[in-house]
């Protein structure tokens, strides 16, 4: 399998999702990078800009299982991972799997549930498994969480724990569509945008892409450049906590995935630079006391300054 063949496969997926998310190819491409890297993506923006539609379209474009979890203040951890129910007829407990046991899980408005419920996703996202009643159960492969959240200043929202934010490969802002795309959305009301949207990839093809991404060449000079960015976040006076080693690994995998999405067998400096902010900005803590999740714009400005200070190889 070559990078050119993989790029053709990925472009089919991007084009299919683009039938629903008009005028947002850059956003769709970032989601494809997360998929190819075998990681999770957090879509953050105001309500009504297509976050949920994007998540559903991604899942429907792959011939795989899908579930949607609507996060609400009364949602319990057992509603996500499942629970053991006593079977009176057989005098034993039976495990009833929750919606997390699917290939694609759309966590809609994830920050409307309290932190205890949000934390139920931690083990699943990190280890591709869940532990219930002392028993560890593997999740299907591929496994991807596509979470959406509203800005924190909106009523009824909670901030995500830093440990959970750290599990998302990318945090992506969908943004408002441009006027031309918005006009097309209005014109399409007589024919729903997602009508007839089918799968264009199989689970096996996704796993093949993910395996190929790990083999993308990453020059040692670019590895040092990546680590220079990470280490500078730990030295910055504007940041109380810099990027973790997991963050460095995520940027490494994201850069490999971007190279594959763009049809290359090697990483270039732009892969690292373009993905540094969506991969790292949500992982730092600000010296002012707030988290990057609550101060997104400031965290991204600090990361932009860091990128400008470091020489590109």
C-alpha cells in the first residue's frame, strides 16, 4: 500500500463527509487526521454550527458500528459503560454493554454532564477497554470518540478535567460557514444534506490506514523541532504546566497522519507546525490560574508566540 493509494482512499472519505459539512474541508481534514492516527477528536464551538452533523457523517462514512451519547446533567457512568443486571431465571448477573462498545462513539455536548460522568470515558479513550465490577472488557477496533462541547461560558456546562482533555488528539473549532456555504445549506432544505450518505470505507481499510501512518518517516531534525516546541511550553512563564510526554507523542502521531492524508511517506516541518496548536493548546495550564480549556484564545496566543520563537528546520 502506497501513500498515493491511501490519499485516494482518504479523499473519498473527506469528500463523502463534505457532502454534509459544506465549506469546512479543513475541519473535516483535521478529523481525518485524528482517525488515521487512531485517536479521538474534540469539536468545540457554539451550538448550531454542525458539530453533531460532522460527527455523525464521519461515523456513517465507515462501515462500522456507531452510537450517540447525549450528555446531560443526570447521565450516570453506567449509562456509558454499561452495568451488570441480575438474571433471576439463571440466578446470575449478566453484563449489559453500554453505548461505549461501538467503533465510533459520538459524545454530544460532553461538557453538559458532571465531571464524574465525563471521567467514565477516560479508561476507554486511553486503553481501549473499560472495567466494570472488577472485570476488564476490550472495546472494538477501530475505536474513536468524537466529542462535541459548547463554550464554557454557556449555561449548564462544566469544564472538562485536564486528564480527559489530554486524551483528545485534537481540539477543533468548527466555526461559522462562509456565506456561499450557508446559502447552499438553506437551498438544500428540500433535500436533506445527509440523505443517502453511505459508507465509503470498511473497518479493515481504516485499520490499514492507521498501521501505515505509524510507518511514515520522521526525520530526527523534525523530532528535535517537535520536542523544542514541547520543552518551550514547560519553560514559558505564561504557563503553569507545559505539555506532557503524552502530548509530545500525540503531536508526533498527528504529524505522521497529516503526511499520509496529504499523500506523503514522510513528515515535513509544516506537519508539525500546523498541528501544534490544535494538538497542544488544550493540554497546558495558564499561569493566571485558569486552564487552557477555559482560556482557549489565550492558550493559542501563547502557543503561537512559542512557534514564532523557534527556528523551523
